[in-house]
């Protein structure tokens, strides 16, 4: 019986732990564009000359990613944060082993959070070619009917 309790306690200590220690305080976010090879920059100051692009950011910071490519309108996507399953497990480990101090550290560092969407996809829309119009084309007027007769006396 003592061996079972010891084994369960050892397993709990191995799996649990402060999310800050187990997961770290930064997250790698992959940013893609359609079409590929667009220049990527973020509201946090990161940039890549061409997608796909991976940036490392603080787990607690939300940001916007921007994509630009010649012949396409610029595009952007908001990348937020939310608590992940792994982050929740680290938080539960704090409750079991680390106590309130570990919970406070994880809350301050954002270690329980993940970015979403990750990977992120920015779809770019082609720019109109000169002379093209997005207005609906108006059909030409119908030819006059053969059954129309001219008014007498005119």
C-alpha cells in the first residue's frame, strides 16, 4: 500500500510543476500567407522578408501580423492568447505542489497561455489591374422589335 501511495506521489510530482518552468514564458508563432512569399511584420516589431515566418513572442502578448506582396492588397490577422490544455495542467500542478506563489508566477508570466491562431494564415487579395472595374457590367439595351410600326403621319 505504501508503494502505491509513493508511486502516485512521484507521478504527480513528475507531471506537475510550474508552467513557467515546464513550458517557458515565450511561444513560437508561425505566420503563413496565401500566396506564399509575402513580407511579414508584426505590431511587436518582428519582421521576416518572406512567409512562412516564425516569430518568438511572450506568451502573454497578443499582436497583429501584417503581410504585403507586390500585386496584392496588404492583409493582416489578429493573434490572441488563451489558456491551453498544457497550461491548465501546469496550473493544476501549482495547485497541487507549488501553491499560490507558483500560480502567481504563472499568471504574471503568461506561461499558461498559447497564441491562437497558430499557425496563422493571412490571405491576400489581388489588386485590380488598371482599367478593370468591380462594377457589374450593364447589358446593352435590347434591339427594337420587328413588330413595331411607325406611327402614321409622323
